[in-house]
C-alpha cells in the first residue's frame, strides 16, 4: 500500500479512549460480571474525567487485568458501540473525517 502525506488525517486525542467506553458502563459491568453491589453507574460520570486507570480499577474488582492496548477485542465486542458513538461527538467527527459513517 502506497500512502502519501496527503492521505494522513490528523486527529487530536483529547482524552483516553477508555473514557468513551464508560458511555456504556452497564456493558462494562456486564462483561466483568460484577456483583450488583459494585454496579454504581453514577460513580462513572462525567466520562470525560475518566481514563484507563478507572477502567483498570473496575477490572481489578472483577479480579481481571486491563492492560491498555493489549487483547481487548473480547471486551470491545461486548460493548454497545452504537451507544458509545452516539454519545461521543469527537468520535463522530473523526469518523466523518475518515468517511467511516
């Protein structure tokens, strides 16, 4: 594949991608099979203030390890990506720029 500079789209990351996942906090709870006592959605708002460390703490509650950038496919597959997309203007803009949606 031949890629030139004109093919590159600049996109500024203003927060961790993990913060976007918290738009579907119930999906995170469900994936982790957290006991209901640990399911406090209000604790995870506003999502803009959350990051990969917050997600790691949730994983730790479920005795699992979240490692940023490693083997997240099964986790991502369980999230409601439409919900995340509809609540994330930055992601929507990126997809528009990349002609993805």
